[in-house]
C-alpha cells in the first residue's frame, strides 16, 4: 500500500492518501483545506479514490472535501456525532477567519468497528471522541498504520476546550483504543510530525494524566 501525507492549508492539516498499487483504488483521509497538491497527485498518478474519510468535522480537516469529491466522485464518510459541527461550518469559518467552505452530503455514517476497504487492504474505524464528539481514528493492521488525527500527537494530545470537547473522554479514547495497539504502529497525527505508538507510550507526558473509565465510548 502506498501512503502519502500532505500538510495542507492555513493550519497545516495532515491529509493522507492511501492506495493499493495493484487495484489503483485509494482513500483520502482528511483533505484539509486548500487540497491542490493532493488533487494534483491523484490526477497525475491516476488513483481511483473510492472514499473520503473524515476523522472529525473541524474546518481545517473538512474544508477540502468538496474539491476532492468533485474530482473523484468518491463517497464521503463521517461519524454522525460530528454532524452538528459539520452543519456549523459557517460558525467555525467565522472563528478562524476563513471563507465558509462548500459542504457536500455525507454518504456513509461510520460506527466503531466499521471496515473501510482499500483494494486488498482495509482500515478499521475506531471511535475516539474527546477532542470532538464524533472523532474517529482509522487503523490498518496489515500496514501497522494509525491515522490518529487530533486525538494523539507526537508528544501531545488533542485540545479539549472546543465545543463538544471533554478531557476525560479523550484520555479514555487514547488509553482504551490507541495505546492498546502494537508499539510498532506508525501514527499520523492531524498536525505536525509523525510518530509511533511505542514512542508515545514511552515519552508522551500527557499519557500519565489521571482519568476515569466512564463508558463514554459506546457509540
Ligand atoms: Zn480538530
Ligand atoms: Zn486539526
């Protein structure tokens, strides 16, 4: 499987293009805003993008969805608990001083455990709320690859002061859904440098913060 990371837009969102070299089928995860470099690569290399996966509906992760959808005709998948954020893109645009992006319909609602096929590979949907109420991460076991987006960063964790954020829920997501993955798992955060589960297990200071299991991951 090929995997390319593009740092896109005002807030340098890490967008992922993953593709099966044999079938040429691909997925885009979080198209960021201003996705032109991603669009150029898809067109130049002839990827058949089947689905656009949204980890969560913050504007810096979804502003480019319409452009990628128009070029590829791909389905668009998101967790339903982020629908209010998606429908409130006007407000988000006003907060960050960006124009309101075009909003395309969501064609697939994701739940924890859902599989997303990409040629011979598949990603598993992990429900990981706390930074946003409907945040999901995507894990490909055969490639030891985790798209953690704004849940887990190199040396950091997601902020929880935005609407719908909750610190205990974020820590519960991280400890029960991400830190249970193998140390060798490569991690693509939503911004900044890539890391591994093992590196974060040994050096991320935020992982020692206290939290209580509250069963908030049932969706
Ligand atoms: Zn975010
Ligand atoms: Zn972000």
